[in-house]
């Protein structure tokens, strides 16, 4: 322990840093868990007697950084906050031989090395091999580390580390459920982990926040913007999937902690280029008959012709990393750059109207030139459709090209024997043309993007004493998103529409519900963009005392989201069905009278959609890792989270409040009587858009018991609270800030006059003032069994229960409602209530072998079930009973098997076979790596496409007429027609009317999927410290067709058809890398 004077100097320094952070130039922000590890163990003699006061030294083998400690009265020693890397561990005690071993410290890991010293002279040295325990004997956290070997060698399609999150049991990928155009997935790259929503995941880089507040996880979306951190710049990353310690907070899902590489005493560098070309790729299942023009990036369909050509695809990923010393043993640098150049046309199969349908549409000015607009906007479908068809597929392509540039610069400094300082910045910039973000497959309906992300960080570590370490971190994360869009064809603008989606007289968004048709126009939320700032500060103090290893800390953050939508939004028009004579829907396309039409006019500020949302978060935690005995450890912790209520800084925000008998607002009261509510401005106490939740106490408890030398039983329970995300943040577009208008049952071409809505009922978007923080209860029980010194087998139960999940309700009925609304002062009331729940239960098994003697292997199997009331942010089918939607969640993939491995072929130098000469040159130094998975199909519902229950929303599921099993609907023998055709089931098995029993949510399951990726690596030594590597990577090596879910809308003529694949066809990638 330091002297009082030294400790006072340390506290004063920390206080000065805190004052520095509090100045306006550097606002504080959110902190995350430390990314360092720890080394601990016990020291005994060969009889098991405790050895006290043994000297233990740990030396980093790349930077020569050294730490020392002594074993305590119980023979326990521990090194806290140890930076990841390889260490030499040496121990000596009077009367015993000195022992030396090497250990690998991984991110957020606990390395256990127990020493049994032999009697002898200290001058005698014993080299111990394989000393680190493969079992997790001191904690109950469910997690896994993806090490540098797998990061470097496993085949990654797009070279995104996020693909390897799915190696962990319980990690379910986000799947594209679309049935037509194959679009890039814009949701969280981490997927759904152990039942928690993908929005609940938390990504950190070197311990600093790396998330998008509005769409959590999009900061590392591999398909669009990349991660900004190439695999060659990552040392390793850690995935915590359940029962994290109290040090982890902020979110309720998985924690993904990425650690970048750092410099060392030796100069090292890697240069690479990865190349892809469609000439080496297999055709997609839906590429048949398509021809492409490389110059114009367009395509067309030729009937009856089976082309052998695949869509144009060129990809170059190139870059370098370099690291080394600035001053030996003191200062180090590391930097990386990666460029990404993708030119890609992607096949899409939207449904478009046939001439028969277009000819039946009303025309002329009286109906807003509806027929003329459809004829001008939609290309004709591919030939070969039935003469009676109303819609038919169109084989087309979308330009999903992408350009990116990312940089990382890092320096690490050993200031004194007790002080360490680190600086790091990540910069990522990318852009994609219309179609890269969202594509309908039709010109005039595609959206692209621009993105920029900056993430600087400072970390200061103070070794107060051998038993006490403090870590302070400050991080600033900024990301900016913008959108671009394509313009419709000339015939569309000749009808008087503007070519720009930013203009009020641009092409309206026309949604043809229940028909399967692609939309006309671009989403009315376009243009949109945001600039989000996250200011982060955290401080963590670690201390050991006897059997206790403790951590305590504070996390503070400030969020600023500056966002905008369309300043002059175009209308969104919805038709339901086709109309007479094709069906009986009164607001079908042929009627010319829309079901609903909404449009918002911004008036405060005038013609401006800019909004500035702010909120803060404070987190406090205490964690005690208590070694009750050498074979039994308790993890005891508690965390407290305080989230301030998000607000718009200029007061442009209001929401609905329940009224008392005198007409006064009831703050914090749930809206239960929609007939007695009113809008109030939420500009502070006592009126806020939701409750200030002071009850976010999160206990964490776990145990690890080693009843046998090769067996560990682990169990845990914990609660995790989720920070508010600003996805769909409401209350800023209501009157008097905007005039939201809604029309129904009128002719197309009718536009709302905002002045006429000033004294008329309007739409309202609101938060229920009684909402409280979303949280997840997590629990597990598992056994780990050591198969050998490098391999373990794990089997266990993992469960979770999510509460207060956001759902959207329309208690005043939907936009198409024709009756008398409960509250006639408003039209549609869309209110977010955090009342949803989900349950997840899983059996998980894993075999894991860490890399040793040229082999690493991981086999993960999950058998799980996820059930909930509804998907997050969705609208229940029954506005007054959300429980009717209780069923499997969209991410409920019942079975998942994932196998990955790296194997150095035992051929060539250093092996018995072909270890010299030309044979060694050709056949030596080869490695292979593979990633293989099998997954069950994704559940889906059969939607009617119409408003059966008359609530004004066309979200009702179809009804079952006969008591037949769901398998009756399956169509065998035709891959593309997964369910029986509409003509075979409508009014015989299924109904779009109020007859029969409603189908449950997600009662059907789509096709399963199988995939195998393979990489072959050839290392060619150049000299002692340099080598050249050739890589041959095969994605979907067996070219297995993995089909997407079918068209699930009964009203669509394409009902039951599959129009896209879930994975790519076989693709081949070549790469060259130079290491020195």
C-alpha cells in the first residue's frame, strides 16, 4: 500500500482530471467495462500447504512492461487490469525452486495459474508449460473470446469481425424477411443474443462507446458502412452473452468488446489486398435469364434464355497496419488504413402491375392521373405471366456499390512505473448510391447513404499499489448519416411531379396493401439525416483484499442527437386490395379512392424538421469476486442506472396525458381512458414524456464451483437495464410544431390543406407518460468439463425474460377507420407503451479447443424457443388485447449448429512429412479454416393484407376456414412456390374475411439454411521476420441455395412464392498479404 502522501497525490490528480472533464469544452459521457484482463491463482507446495509472501512477477513479452505482487496469507496472488497480450509469469519463494511459465491474457478474461512449488534453491529454475487453466473456475459469466488466430484465418465475407459474434451459442443473426428485392440489412450487426433484442447490444472499441443512439448497432453495420476496424487491426474481441458482472451496464443485451492492436518494441506491419470478381462466382437461383450492362449498371430480362453470366461484381479491399516503438519500453505507436471499393449489381424480383391491372385503374386529372402514374413508374413485368394475372415478377437489378475509407491511430505510453496513458482515434467514412440502403428494385424508389464516424479516446491507468489499480477513460463518439435517392423516369416528371423526393410535389409514396406490389415512390421519411454526439467518461477502481477481488466505478454520459427528416414531406397514400371487379375491397386500386393518406406540414420552426434531442445517463456499480474457497467462488455485484428523460432542447415536444376530473394533466399516469386525454407540452417538471425511473437497481449474482478437478458448475442471475434509444422518438411532430393531416376514402390526387386541419382532429404520436425503463432478467446453469489441457465441453441452460418492451398502440383506431372514434378530438393516436414481454429458454452445448499445436476448434449448438407478445415497435393486431399476438418471435430459430476451426496442415518444415526441398516449398506451410452452420427456418405469419376487424389498420392475419394442420398449406416439389398458390387456398382453407378462426402469429416456418465457407492459406517465408501469404477463400463453397421466406400476404397473387435467397451463391475471393 502506498504512503498517505502518495495516495493523497493520486486522489488530487484524479480530482484534477474530473474538474478538467467538467469544463464545457469536454462534456462527460458514458463509460464501459474495462477491456483488460487479470491473472490470479494460488501458491502452494507439493503437499498443498499455502506459501505466503511468494514474489510473483508478470512481464509483457512484446513491450517489456513489468508488474509484481506477493501472495497473501491464503496463498492467493492477483494482477489487476492487465493489458491483453502474452506474459512471462515468474514466481519465487525462499526454500523453493523458481518457476516460470508463459500465459496469454485475453480481453476481459480471468487467467488462473496455480503454482505448486518444489523444494530447492531459488537459483534453480523450473519451466512450466500449459499452466493456464482452460476451465472458467472463477466466474459465472457466459461469454467467449474470438482470438487473433480465428480473426486472421477464418473466411469472412466482407471482412467484418461482426460475422464472428455468431460463433457463440445463443447468438441468432438478424435475417432479411423480405420476399422481393434483396436489400442490405440496416439493423444491428450483432444479432439477437440469448433472447435480447438486437437493439440492446453494446459495441465498444478499446472500452469506448461505439454505438448509434438512434439505430443501435448501425455504427458497425458491415453491409453498408463497414465497421471502421478491419480484422488486421484487431487483437481480439470478447462477446458477453449472459450474466455479465456489475461492471457491464448501459444496455440489456450482449456486450461486444473489441481491442485494437498496439505497438511493441519490434517494428511490425501487414499489407493486404482482397479481390473479388463475378467471373469466379456461381449464379444466384434468381439470376436466370438476366443480362447486364456493365457501363450503365443496368440489367434486362430475356425470356427463355439461360445465361451463364452472373451480375457484375468487383470488390477490392486493401490496406495496411504498422506498429512499433517510439521509445523502447516507453512509448509505442500503431496505425491502420483500409480502403473498400465495391461495384455490384444485385438481382431483385419485385412484383409490378400487368397491363390488365393498369388498364383497370382510373385515369385523368379527376383521379390524379393514377393510371398514367403507374404506367410511367413501373416497367412491364417479365414475359410469360398468365393473361389473367394482375401482378407479375420483374427481374431487375439494383446498384449496391459501396466506397469506404477507415483509419485508426493509436499510441501507448509508460509514463512511470505506475502510470500508463493511451490515445486512440477511429475514423470511418463511407457512401453508397441509391439502392445501397434500401431498394424496391424500381427506379424512383431506391435510397442510398453517406456516413462518417469519428471516435477519439484517452485512457489513463494508475497502479496505486500492487493490490489497487484505477482506470479512467474519456471517449467522444460522433457519427453523421445522410441520405441520397434516385429520380423517377422522365414520363413520371412529365405528369407534373418533381424529380426530387425533397419537394412536396415529389412522387407520393403509394402503398398497395394486400397486393404484393412494390411501392410507388420513396419513403416519406426521406430525406433524413442525423449527427449524434456521445460524450463518455468513466472511472473504475479495482482492489484485492484477501479472498476478495473488488471493482467499483462510476459511468457518466451525455447524448446529443441532432436529426432531421423531410422539411416538406410528400403524402403517403395507402390502398387496400385491388378493388372491383377483382375483389370486394372498397378502397382497392381500381376504385381510385384511397384507404388512408397522411401528410405532415412543419410549422414550428417554419418548414423545418430539425430536432435536437438530449439526455444523460449515470451508472454506479460495485462488484466483488469472492473466493470462498479454492474450489468455490461467488460473484456478487450491484449496479444502479439513472437515465434522464429524453427531451428536445428547444421545447419542440409534447405528448398525451390522462386528465383528472378537472381537466388537468396527470403526470406519470398510464393512459387507460383514451376518451379523456389531451396534449400537453413536455418542457420539464412535472410534465415529461415518460416517468423518471429511479428504481433501476440491477443485482448480479453468480457462482463457480469445482467439485472435481475436471468439472466446473456455474450458475448466475442478473438484471440489466436498457438505455433509451431514439428510434421512432415521438412527440416532436404534433401540433403546434407540425400539422399532421389524415384523409380517408377520397380520390387519389386529393391533397390535404393544412389550414383546414387547424381546427379539425389530427393524428397524434405520443409516449405513454407511465413508461419506465426496459430491462432483461438473465439466468443460467451450466457445466464445463475439461477434455484435455486445451479443450472443454460445456452444456447448460440459458434463459432470459425481457420486460417493458416498446409496443405501438392505436387506441383511437387506425387511419382507415370508418366509425365514430372513441376520442373525436383526434384522429389516429399512435402511442408507445412499454408493456411488451418476451421469454427465451435454451439448451446450449459447446466444444471449444483453444489454438494449440496448429489446431483450434469450436462447435456450438443451440436448441431454443423465443416467445413474446409482439416484435418491438410493432402494432398489435387487436388494439385492445396484445396477448392475441403472443407467439414465436421473428428471431426464433429453433435449432442452430455452428462449427469453426483452423488447422495447420502437418506438412513441410517442422513436420515429419516433406520437410525440405522443393516438396516443402510447394506443399509446406499450408493452413485451412472453415466456418459451417445449419439453422432452422425463420417463423412467419400469413397476413390477410386487408382490414378484417374494421379497426382501420390493414394488419390482420388471415383466417383459417378448416381445422387442418399448417403443413396442409405447404407445397411440395417446387422450391419457388413454398406455400400452395392463392387460388388453391383462398376461400377453401384461408379467408380474407371475418369468417373462420384467426391464425396465430408466426405459426409457420420458412426454409432452413446450410452454409459452408472455406479458406486455404499458403505462407511463404521470405526471411526470419517476414512472410508472404496467399489466400483462397470460398463462400458457400458447395453453392447451396438458401431460400428466403415466401410472400406471406394472402391478398397478393404471388402468395406463397419465394422471390429471393437468404445467402449468396458461391463466391470466391483471392488475397495477398505481406507480413514483416
